[in-house]
């Protein structure tokens, strides 16, 4: 009897121990990014390198799977959505996995955290950037065209009739300097003017011996008048001085350019007869030019005199000039609905040529705040969010309020502090836009 009792106790102990072993749950690990991969040991995911996490008890119960993008798709098994190919997720907890709720909520934060690994960052090309405080300027871009400064276009006219004996400027586009010879002409009128000048000079010299002041004064007036006549015919002053000194009348007289610039137009050839009042040359000084640009009618309120601008050449990345708006036309183009403005620009190297197109950036307004790369902001449609690093390689989804955007940078008015690290590239790999939208909705409820 005693033996039977002992055997009964032993059997009872064995049955109890067996039941405990059966009731003891074995821990299974899986990858947050790839839930289909499971393991009975801790470690890293062989697909993306993320750390494996324990599968929660409630995750192993029977669930219905659905597509995040197409909630009407339902399935009792894991798999791919037949419409878009996305992985199906449990319907009752659609966005558990690599997005984990935090215990506390903070202002401007979604209270969602994304855990990554150094290996994932390298493979996926995710880059980081530090938010900093600064001033961002918004710019209005316009296309401008280079034009000659109309105030620097000058014409050289014939003051007398005659014939072109020799031509020193032979083609349009040629550069001439002030006092450079343009052409040599024969003119009967200029010949007679030389004779008159020499006669007036001789009479003036002889009048100096007279005792009558009236005679001296009259001779001086005739001499000055004859000299001015030659000068008014554009005869060079040094030619008149030489004529006065030598006393010899010259058949041909060389006329010189009264200004420097490029020959914009030429209507004279060697041997051609010219008439008084004929335009011989048109010369333009391109050391200073105009740039005319047009902005849309809606941008007109942001344009003002003295506005700073930056000028770029589309084909030369090293070219950059700064100037100011000097004139705003007082009307809107009826056909294009644009406002035209003018910029005066130095061009001493003649790099900008008439009819050339340039890119004009006008500084419209400035705003101070926290600045991050423009690629760090993800627009979900309803909100704008950024991924902010809260610990080493762990990012937090945070809702932000943005301001100006310019030159690949965005100003943050609210949501990110100075010195915080944000994901600037590869943010689409941290989460898809559809999952972000669902995550925000889950957080809201």
C-alpha cells in the first residue's frame, strides 16, 4: 500500500511538471520591417540589419489581414495586396511593427519612434543634417534679356558734304576708342573753311599793329569765328592747331570718334559720297548695360525700386552679378500679363552681350527661424512632418510648421529646435507615406 502511494505521488509530480512545460510560452523574435522573418533567438535581421524584437502575445492570435492602401482587401493569411503589391498587415493593429508608441506625448511630436541600425543607414542611403538658426530669403525667378543702355548709344553724323577718301573702321562690331580715326574725307566746304581760317588769322596778326582798338577787336572776332567753324565741322582740334602753325591747307581731313564703344551700325564705304546730316556710324558703349526682366502680375506687389537682385548665366555656373532694380515700367503687358522691370549692370569685361538671356533672382522677403534641408520635410497631404533623431540612429516622426522655402532649404516655424538632427535624405525608406498617414490617424484615436 505504501509503495502504491509513493508511485501515485511520483506520477502526480511528473504530470504537474509536464503541464508547466506545456504552459510555458516559447519566445519568438521577428523583424519589425520584415514580419515574415522569425527566429527563436535574438539577433539582427539578415535582410535589413534591424534588431529583432519579441513577438507580442497578442500578435500571435488569429487576425484578419488588410492592405494599408486598400482597406477593402481582407485576408486570413499574410501576403501581398493584389491591387498594389504592398504587404498585408493585421487589421486590428495595422501599424505595429517598426513604429512603436511612446508612453508620453510632447508638443509637435507624433509620439511615434522609428528604430534603425547603422547597417540600415549605410545600405539605404539615409543622411542626416543639423537644424540651425538663420535667415532665409524668398526669391522670385525671372528671365531677363541683355540690352544696350540707350543712354550710351551715340551716332556720328556728317556735318559737311564730301567723299570718303579712306575708311579706318570697316565692319560692324569693331571696337573703337575715343579719338580713334574713323575716316578721311575730301570736302570742298572744309577746304574753303581752312582758307577762311588762314585769312582770318593773317588779318588778326596784322591788326595787332594797329592803333585802333575797334580794328583789333573786329579782326579777333573773325579769327575766333573761323576757328570755331572748323571745330563745329568735327575737325580735330590738333588739326586746327597744326593748320594755324604751318599755314598749309590740307585736301583731306581725318575725322575721329568722339567716344568709345562698339560699332552698332555703319552706312559708309570708301569712295562713297556723303551728304551733310547723314548718319555714318552708330556706336554703343557696352561697359554698362540694361537687363530687362518680366515677372507675373501676381508677383508685382513684391517688386520695388532698389530691390537687390542676382544675375546668373544659364550656361556658366561660375557667373554671378549683383545689382538693383533701377526702373519699373508703369504698365502691365496686356498679352502676357507681366510687369517689366529694368536693372542697370556693370559690364566692363563685356561678358554680357545684347540679346543674351540671363536668369534673374529678385530677393522678395526674408524670414528668420530654424533652417533644415528641403528634403527633410515630407508632405503627407494633410500634414508636413520630419524625422528627428532622438537617440543614436533612432528617429521620431514629428509634425512641423514650415515657412519660406528657397535654395533647397526650408524654414521651420514650429516643431524642430536649433541643433536637432533630422533625416535629410532617404526618408521614404523610414516609412511610406501611406503608413505615415495611418500612424497619425492611429495616434489621433
